[in-house]
């Protein structure tokens, strides 16, 4: 299977070759063989020794094609490439529902101090949509893609909670 | 003055825990207060008693003077420790405590008032022969006077509005022509915004360091300084890394500026622990900026290099006891560094990051101290300050402390939220930082954010294979458990492992 690390174009090929069933597994990653000793596993957490190094991996809530992984204290996003995911991506794109990407949500709770756009405004990726005040700081919620503002869901002075939709774009 | 037997902590987070620990050491009953967003927080769990203040918003909880006094009285607290932030520098609160017969652990209302008024404070310091940044003594209304003062202070100078704050209303002026132009603009701006022109002039200092002196003064007037802390590593005027001693302060300068700091505390008739903040220029001149009338966030590094417990000292002084040591008895040993771990995403312009922390690993080992409110399963609230942990390391010299910091940072893992750990990991290996060549604009000047991103990409590369192995393990797990489920429908479940 092919994988790709966030922000890096190189593709990494990795397969599980065998699973002896006693916790000893063999992987081939980029044409190199790696022994993996599984120490503990639950449905989304894995402790193992790869080569001779210990790792703790937790698979965070992820989409079909993109994994969010907490590993040894850092978070990595990894894309999985396969024929199936390509087909899924294409279908989603043609239906215009890829990743519910039309909602701009707030990652943090806070009070709206400024609404920077109006309905119908053309915006670019990275443009501030609203400015929130949280933890004594002012933070702009930015658009993650280009588009046109269809609806603004918040007003100046109102409070938003985490993951609340602040605006919808077309 | 009677001995304190019960103490209410009017704060939350790691500082509340710090004070609870001091209470336990002294056999004092500790009383904590909490907002609805904090009812599972560490200061609720660790205090002997705990009382609800109100809704999450600070204005309805930790800033409610009336409620806090009421709880202190009904719970029988003899004293209140305000921590830092919230009501710690509120003269009304200090006064209310006094009126209700409760010992406020901190300076008097009068001293706080003076320390809070920058212009008045500067005036007092000038009288006490404490060097302040060159510039005007007060508000300058007249342009000709402004030109004269600026000439004396030597350009470039800063034109500041007395009502500005947080960087607003500040103009950098390089020569007389610019001053004449900007003075008029700034004056009009101030008029429009505040109804009066209130400008003052201060010398613009380049390549400056932020160096502060820890002070403590008892009710008999004995004042001591506990040496300096260098806090030059900042981001938008927020301290990120502090160290003691400073790489540019030798014994002679330490004694000299320390003595000035004590003089500053005497001029304000200061009581209890405080900090005199200075700006130091490249030539080694120190200019007094202000006195922080509270216990500072970064107090642990001073505790470590002096061996003095500042919170216990605060309680002793508040009980009317005299300081148990003379200036010459205090010794500086080794070197300490503190990294502030904030719940902010350094890769996303330091936006706050809040929420549930399913798990965390707190570093330990030789020379490591962590003051934190984190525990596995805790919650980081968006209603309060973003400081979640202070990682402090100690060594025989700076480099030992620094290497211990590097290792401790790599041990520190916090799940569920983003933190400032990556920027610290980058800073701690910076060659200029290692050589002590630092200033308040270090982060911008040395492209630290870029270097941090580069370091992250490297980390991604290092961890890629292991992370991908995790994905493959999971799909194997899903496949196996599906098969097992089909085959052994009637047998025991295989949840929790597939071997």
C-alpha cells in the first residue's frame, strides 16, 4: 500500500508480509525488511518495537483516506493511496461533498469580536472569516479554501463553542 | 500577628497547586475555590476543602471579590493567597481582605496603587536614585519641549500614549523631523480616542534584554533580593523561557543592580514578594521599568538557584515574621531554566488549543521540576490563561540545565491539545541561545518559527515508518477481529488484542 506524509510528496510503500501470531510481524517498507514486535494493542492503540526502537501509536479519529496519528508525542497526518481511495476521492469531488469542506468551524471556544466578511464575499484560502477572543488572546478563524461566503452563522459579541460552524462557503 | 492556620487560594491551575503544597508543608489547612469549568481540576482535588465560586467566566468566578471574601469568612480562612493574574494586583481586593480581618498575602493596597501607575512609579524611582529609561518625566503637551527631551535622550525615541497598552499607540521616531510630524498625528489620535493628548517620550532601546530581580521585604522593613532572572526569550511581550542566573550578569553587577532593586522596594514601602523589572542594553546599562506586585510565574528558577521556598517565605512574612536571612547569607548555586508550556499551537500562529487531555507524560529525573495542573484525563479550559505547565530544569551550570531541558522536553507528551513544546525544542538547540547571545526580539530575528517547522518535517521523516506500521497494524486488527467474530460467534470476544 502507498502512503504519503503530510507536507511531503514522497510516497512510501509498505506491506505486512507475515504475522506469526505471537506478536512477531514482518513488514517491508520501501523495499527494506523490518521486524515488528507487538507489545500491546487495542482497537486504536499500539505499542511495539520496530527494528530496535520502542513506539507508542494511537490512531486518532481519521477519515477513510487520511489518518491522524499520535506517535511518541507528536501528531502526523498520513494519506493512504490505493485504487479504492482514488475512486472514493473522485466520486466525492464530483458530488462536491469532499470532507464536508464547505463548513468553516471554530477549533476553539471563544467570543466573536469581529466578523471580517459579508454574505457573497469572495474569499481565498487563509482569509480571516471571524476573529475570536479566547484565553485573553485574539485569534482569527481562517478559511481553509477559496470560495464565496454563503451564510455567516455568528454575530459580533456572540460566543461559539468548539467545532461550531461559523460560516458556510460555496 | 496571629499564625495562619487556614489559607484560601483565590486562583486555579498550577499556581493554586503550588500554594496548596506550601500549605501542606507548613501544616496549614488549604481551601480552594473553583468555577463550574474547573470542578474536576487539580486544585479542587488536592485542597483540604473546596468551594464553588460560580460560572466559568472569570468575571463571575475568580474575579468575584465579594464571593471570595464571603467563602473565606464562612470557611474560617485567616489568609488569602491570590497567586498571579486574577486579583493578585487588585488593590480593592487587598483592601477588602484587610477590612474583613483576613491577611492578604501580598503588598498593601497603597503600594499596589503606586506600582500600577507607571508615571507615578517612575517619579518615585527617580527620587530614590533608581535609573529609569531616559525620556520625559510625565506627559508632554508641547512639541518644543518634546524636541528638547528627545534630543537629550538621543534618537531613536518612542512616542507613547499614556492610555495605550499592549503595543498600541506607540510610534518609533528617528529624528527631529519625524518627531514633529508624528507628534501632531499621535496627539490628534489621542485626542480623538481619549479626549485628551497624553503623550510621553521614552528612549528606544535596541538589542535589549529583559532582566528582573526577585525581591522580598518583611513588615519590619528588611528587604532582600534573590538575584536575577533573565526573561528575554519572549513572543509578543509574553515570556517563553526564563533563566537564572543571566549570562550577562556577573557577581559585581548582580550586587549593584540587586541593591538598586531593594532600594526600589523600599521607596514603595513594599511588603512581601515582588519583582523589579529592568531593561538592559548592550552596554550593560539597566533601566527600571516596573515592579510586579505579586509572585511571578517564573519564581521556581529563583527557588532552585537560591534554595529558598518563596511561597513559604510569603506566608511567613504575611504572618509578621522577620526574614530569617541576611543579604550576604543568600548564595547562588548552579543554573536553572524554565520553559513555559502553553496550550497554544505554535504552527498556527499560537492559537489557543483547548479540550480534553486523555493522556500525558510528565518528565522527571535528575534536576527536573514540573509545576503543572495536567493529569491524564484532565481538561484544559478555554476560559483562562493558556499556561498549562512550567518545565524547570537545574544543572551545575547553564549547559547541564539546558541538556536536561532538552531531554525533559522530549519526555513531555501531552495528548489531545497542541502546546508550545515544539518551539522550546527548537530554541534549546539554538547556537545563539546556547552562547547566551539573546534579546527580546530573538524569535523574530532568528527565524525560530521557520526552524521549528523544519524540525517538525525532520521528525515526521523519523517517525514515518513507525506511524505507517501503526496503520497496517490497525487494518490487520480489523481484519482479524472480523474473521474471529465470524468464526467464533458463540465463543468469547477478542476485544482488546488479537494475539
